[in-house]
C-alpha cells in the first residue's frame, strides 16, 4: 500500500489563494449550489419531507462568541430554506469521536454527512460504508477546491477536504524566555534542550509541557510525530508494513523519554496534563507544541513560534491536518447530502468559519487568506516541513496502542525500546492481515 503524504506545494497554493478575490464574509446565508452536470447528480432537490444529519467535531473555543452547533445550524439553514429538508446537526467531542462513528454506523444510525480525519478512513472504505463522491461534483467545482485530490484514497474520491492546515508548531512565552536570557526561539533539538535547561536554572517556570494525560491518541500529533518524522522515522512502508521500530524511531522515542528522566525538562506532572493550551495560558510554562489555530486563541501572552525543531540528522517535519467531509453510503438522498457538503465548503461559509471558529488556510481558490500574518512564512515557504498521516489498515488501533505504550514509558513502566517492539508486535499479531 502506497504511503500518502501531503503531495502538494502549499507555497504555490497559498500564493494563489492570497491574490484571489475573496468573499465579503457577511453572515447572509449562502445559496446552495445545485447546478451539477455529472452522472448521478441533479440541479434541484425537493426534500421537504426528509431529514439530513450532519456530524461535526468541536472547533470553537469554550469561551468563544459562538458554539459549533449554533454556527453550523445557522449556516445550514440555507439548505433547509432551499430544499425544505430538516437539518439535524450533532457536534461530537474529540475524546469520543471514533467510538461515536463506530457505534452509530454499525447500528445504521450514522450521519448522512460527517467529518473524518485520515486515521479513520481505511476500515470504513474497506467495509463500503463511505460513498465515492466524485459523480456529485462537476469538473468546475472540483477545480475550485485547492486540495480536492487529497480526498482521493484507496482508489476512490472518498473525502472532500475541509480542514487542511493547522500545523503543530512550537510556541514560546517571550516573557519567560527573556527572564532566562533567551533572545530567539530554538530551531533544533539541541538548542531546545539548552534553552529548557536555562529556563530551569534561571526561572520558576516549567520549561516544556506536553499533554501526556490526554485520553485520546490524537495528542501524538503534537507530542510524538514532529519528533519521530524529524528523526527520519516512517510509520509504514510502500507495502503497508509497520516500520516504527527502527533506529530513527528509537532516536525520537528516547529523546522524549530523556526529556522526562535524564534532563528533567518534562515534569512528573506531565502525565496528568490534558490541555496544553490551558497550561500555557497560566503563564508559567515556557514552551508547548500546539495547533496553529489554538495558538491564535492565546491573546494575553506574548508568544513567538518555531514551525518545527530540527533533529540532529537534519530532518524537520511536523503534523498538518488533511481532514475531510464524507458521505455515508447509508444516506437515503445522496444528492441532498452532496448539497450539504457543497454548502459547508462554500467560499462564504468557510470564510465565516475561518473568522469565527477556527483560523485556517482557504480550501477554495476564491477565498482570500485572512489569517494571522505571523503564519504567512509558514504557509508560503515551509511546505516541505508539513506532513499528514498515511491511510492504512488499522491506523486508529495502531495509534491507540502506540500512545498507550508511550504513556507507560513516561510513567517509567517500560523502556523506549519496549514501546516500539510491543506496539509492532501488537499490530502484526492483531491488526495486520
């Protein structure tokens, strides 16, 4: 199985996006596009007696001006107004996300349209529970989506990319850094360790915080993959074989273990932390690795960032999202579901989403980039540092096993070598066919 990475030039993409004509960004509901000409699609859909269900995750800040549910209900009202259908929006917390999909779809109570990240796709595609959406989009519509090709996997167009970006970056509290005599952000593992040691010596702050207490393996995107990939690690090979138990994988795993033990940079309490954003906002943590959109919610602390720390061998890679909307095969009205997908990803709706809910790069050519210009350099010139997760068999189970073993390591229960061996043995014995 061929590994899928972020195969596009984000520099060229963002340059085009930033010079395109954007929408006005008003809160007037967007008209639903229905003028399709491809096979299986029609222009007008009468759905006056139908209900369409949409599942989305949480993006809005808990203390933000609008909730995810209120936002999507407001935006999807245009679908109800045009077709007469009833739209039911359900927001799913991240910590129960995959469980909700598993139980909902297996009991035939899943959504018509849902949101999936790469780790989830393989099994649902294999079980033919996700529809190939290609026939519901015209060539013109497809060409307007900057990342449309990223939804093509396992031989079909099973996803419509909706959140592409949100790289995990290292941010630093400038006040704490200055107290330690540090004038710029570290750029390498060695510089990072040196700076953290200075912070320990010269301030009362915690040098570095990671959320090792988070119950969901999604934390790997911040706490592990940036180090693993920078060290030269690969999750799977071209044939779909697991390849984490390598010298490169061990280098990254040992480095994190040493931060907790030998160097004392990660405190004992890191295994109880579940929210690094909240920890950073307390103004007593110097460094955290965090999603770029979440960093922008930190407004009371002056911070700087480094996209990713360079490993001793010269590698520098960090996680970037390529999450998609999907259409379930169980949907009784796929043309209506396609309309919902088009509305959600329309220029006006996405422009409001990026302003009100989560700052992300545009996903269509006709939306201008209006995000924080501090990330301009990141998106324009650092595409080679951004990588997404591959789609392969049992990805979610593999990541869950790896994360639990890493948590055990940070608690001092097993060694870095045992983390990689135990995870590999589990995957090969219980998941890989």
